[in-house]
């Protein structure tokens, strides 16, 4: 499959605290969803150009990838913070919601990798109605739990003292009702598959799916696993939409039957 990132729109957005965010919009079609891609802790969107193009082709959707403050060309002189990343995604979502209103996309999907999944969870827990589908790829259980997995044993006692109690996705799951897909690499040494499974079990979404990738690592090889992932996601969306259509039809039937019932004298 030939992948090209030649066709994209360079986007600059302003934050409420007067910083500039840099992103790329990869168009697919106006009647397709737009997927906002929140990347992990290292690198910037230039390192994810190939993945963004694969996501566009595989999911048949528009893609918007961006750098948080302090990453890439997004106000690189600024140090990224927990609260700052939350604001950055809110700014991006305002931009994407305007695209939907203007008819340049049908709905919003969201994909977060690693700590990017934590940024997504924070937003979706507060605004589940704004996102049609959430995809979490090797997303941390919490920042402290991830630190405990990677530091030497003799330093584990210091993790609660040195690592702030933020990005606690385990506490966010009960508020996430957006349909959610979890992607977990079974050879991930940063985010354990067990932690990913725990998040899946805690998630309050009506429709959810757990995709386990045998030999998959923290940075998913989308060239290798892409077909498997896209096939599972496509089937999940089709099954979900069918279930929800039947649910709405049954509601209408019950409503119609109730309105046509003779009144008791």
C-alpha cells in the first residue's frame, strides 16, 4: 500500500494563553469523520507523518494531528505541563467542531497513544457527547503506575514522592461513555497489557472493544498490524451502528404503539 503525506493543510491555532499550536489536516472527504490524533511523549508530528497517512487511508477519514505546546513547532520555547496539554486539546476540539459545523467533516473521532491517550481521556470524560469514537493505544493507567513499571526496584518507594498523581485514567473511565476501542501490545514494556485490560474493564462505554496485538510493542508497528486493527475497528463500528439503529427503531415502535393504544374509560 502506497502512503503519501503530500496532501495536507498546515494549521496554526492560538491558545487562550497566547501560545501557538501547529497541526496538519489531512483531508479525506467532507462526509467522513475527522480523527484527531494525540501523540505520545516523545517526538512531534513530523515523526508521525507516516502513521497519520496510514490512519487516513485505513479508517477512510480525515485526520488532524498536532503538537502540544513545547513540541515541534508549537511554541517550542515553552515547557509542556499537565494543565497546558489539556488546554491544547480543547483548542483543537473547538477548531474541529467548527469543521463539522461547516460541513468539512461528519463527526469527530479521537485517537490517543500512550500519554496522548491520557489527554484524550481527560477531555472525553468531561465531553463524551462531543466525540463519536475514542481509540486508546497503549494508554497509561496513571503516570505513577507507568513510572513504577520502568524504574529500578530500589527506586520504586520514591515514585509517589517524585511523580505527581496526574493522568489517572483509571479514575476517568467511569465517566467515559463514548464508544471506546483499546489497542494493547502484548510486548509493551512501558504500559503493561494488564493495565490496558484494567482500563477496558473500568470503561463505562456502552460499546467497547479490546484489541490485543501479539508481539505488539509500545510504539505500534502500523505497517505490520494496520490491516488487523482497521478490520477490527471497521467491524466494531458497523456492529455498533446496527445495534443503535435497531435500538432507535424499537423505541419508535414502542412509542407508536403507546400513542395508538385506546384510552381507558
